């Protein structure tokens, strides 16, 4: 319950939320620079941009779990079922996406360079591939479910209503990205990216402000 959510924990939660916000900005900027560096829109993003994106995700995902733990600490008794679900879904998301991107960073390139014919089917972000499918599962499903569950926690005041609305929009857009898989059209799947990398920036910014303002509550 809220009385168990201490001042130090609120400050840590605020720092984590602001850190996710900053990392999301860095992710979007790096992504844009990566696209601008391409000679053809069909080419994959190369280094250093690709490696930076991978590192940002590995660092950011655990912080998102910490923020959801803070959402649980902020929740009232009647919404703690949903905040626990939000933690569970975000933990699954972080575990899957960190595993995918760590493997991509560490072992994918040696295997591709060694000429294994199946390597691109496992490690590339060109559809269809195992890594791409797992990352879509993490962000478009589990991140979305976490956002939608966490949204139920926030019901009081204008700031909480803002968090609630943005969480719902982020979750719905992320889920909509799954249509790209169903239709085998990754352009449609980009709707999900708007949800979890775009709208969620507002979510984590407002959460950082909310936890900071409530540190002396």
C-alpha cells in the first residue's frame, strides 16, 4: 500500500522513470540518425547506430521493470492485482528483449561472418526471423499488457489521469503492431513502435514527475 512506499523508494522510482525517458529519447534520436545514414530505405541500419540501439534496449528494459515495481508501490489495495500483473508482464518483456539483443550483440556477427546459412533466419531483424519474432512478442504483446494493466492504478488527479491516458494509448498502439505479423507487413507493425518507443516517452516522463512530487507524501 502507499504508506509502505517510502520517500527513498519514491526518489529512486522517479530517477528510474526519468532515466527511461532519457534513454527513449536517445533511442529515437539514434534510430533517426541510423535511417538517415542509409543509402536505401531497404538497407539495414549499420554500426555504430545498430550497436548503440542494442545497448540502449539492454539498459532500458530492466529500468522499466523497476518503474513498474514503483507503480505497484504507488497503487492502492483495490488496484494491486493489476499493478502486480503489470510487473509480471514487464518482467517477461525485459527478459525476452534483453536476451534477444544481448545475443545479437555478442554472438550473431561471428556466426554470420562464419557463413552459417541459417544465421540470418535466427539473428536478423528482417522478417521473418526468430529474433524479430521474439522482440515483437516482447514489445507488442507483453509491454502493451503491462501498460494496460498499470493504467488502472492511476485514477486520482490530473497528473494521474494523464499517465492513465498515455498508458492506454501506448498499450493499444503497441498491440496494434501485432497486425503487422498477422498480415506479414512490417510497415503496419511500425504502429507498435509508435506505441512503445514514442507515446511511452510521455508515460515515463509523467511517472517521473508523479513519483518526485509524491516523495514527501
